[in-house]
C-alpha cells in the first residue's frame, strides 16, 4: 500500500497531471472515525459536542475535496475508475469514498432526519455495488490469487458492511442493518481466513503490512453494530461477549505488530491506523459503560484522549511537513 501521488499520462509537451491516490481518503475516514468516538463520549460521558462537530466538519470538507478531485480525474482519463477498482493492491480502497460518506450521513441525520436517512440508504447501496463488483473481480481469478491478498481487502466487504449496519441502525432501519451485519459476518469468516493464510504462508512486501490494521477496524465496527442493534439496559448478551473477546485479542495482536508497523509505514501511510484506533476507542467507551465496569468513566476518558492524541500526532506528522514544504517552494 502506498500513499504517493502517481503521475498520470499527459499530452506531449505538457507537464504530467498528478493523480490523487485512493489511500488519501484515509484522512477523512480517520477524522470521521474519531468524531464517532467523541459522539460516544458526548452521549455517555457528557463530553462537549464541539469536538465531534469539528472533526466531522473537517472530515466532510476533506471528503468533498478529495472526491471532487478524484471524480474530475476519472472523467478526464477514460478507464481510470475501472483500472483503480481492479488494481490488485489499492483496488479495495475505492470503498473509502462511500464509507466516509456513510459515516457523515449518519452523523448529520440528527439535524435532517429524512435527508440523512435517504443519504445513508444511497451510500449503503453504492457501497454494496462496489463490494459486489470487487468481489466478482476477485472471484474471477483475474487478480494474482492469494499472492496479492492483504488486510485492505477487509475494507469493502468486511468493515464496509459492519459500518453500513451501524449507519442503518442509527437512522432507525434496524432490520436492514442486521442484513448488512450478516453480509459482513460472511466475508469476515471467509476472507479473514484467506487473508490470514496468505500472510502466514506468503511473502509480503513491507508496504502491505500496515493494512493488517483493518482486522481491528472490522472487529470494532462489528462490535459497535451489534451493540447498537441490541441496546440496553441490561447485561451484554452472549454474542456481544463473543465479539468483545475477538476485539480484545485483535487489539493485543495490533499492539504486538507495532514494531512491524514502525518499520514499514511512512508518511501519509500512517493515516491507515487512525480509523482502527478511533473505532476501537468508540467501542471501548460503549463497552465500559454497558458492562458497568467499576470506575469506568476515567478509563473511558483516557481512551478517547489517547485516540485524539494519536490522530492529532499523525496529522501533525504527515500534513504539516507537506504544508511547510509547499510554503518553501513558493
């Protein structure tokens, strides 16, 4: 996985246009994910509303800007969209576009319920079409088989349906939300085993290692979706406890991989970790409250604080150098 800006083919005598990589949508995903964590803190810890609103607003501006540039480039260069979707490494990241839109629609539905619900349904449908198209391409044998499987494949067909489930349930469409959860569960079992085998048995380039963080994002999203589908009061049900067990082991696995991530990630690639961290903090806040852990509030505050510091650090370490570099070039 790479986050470099790729030069596109241009006309002779003209400077080549620079393409926007799909991975850059990870910025908007991380910001909206952290907004969701602050929304949970606002709901359960009486935290102020402004952090979530600021994060969602910046995420929305980022998404609109990136989407506009990407669509303009796709219109100018025939076949770009299909080529991006069929790329064996970065193809799954096309799902960033509807997933971020879905998170934004879910949040802003509280201010315009009818419009928000309609937007959620539209973006869930778009995500489903993209996931189906990608899955059909993978099953056709056109990619290089298990040789190119990586954690990023979780994004459109595992994390995507779970996030769709969260969005649908949040706007009152519980039954369709459970359908989406079932789709995510199917691919979690099937693709999860295939990706894990590919990483164990295959030779992976360093650029693909950070995508393993998608395991944590998918698990956290599944746990949040199930919790929203089965709200309290009352103790956690058996299924929620099972999901929580998987979540904690995946969290430990990610902590064990920190050394590998530090060796293999660089630059804008660090944004791939922001959504797993944000979604994990979102679930931990909800789990601590629902499980009624003694003295849970300070722990929940610590969780959201750690997630916020992490995302801010990634932003400062990746975006600030780009801004300063362009300023020096002027």
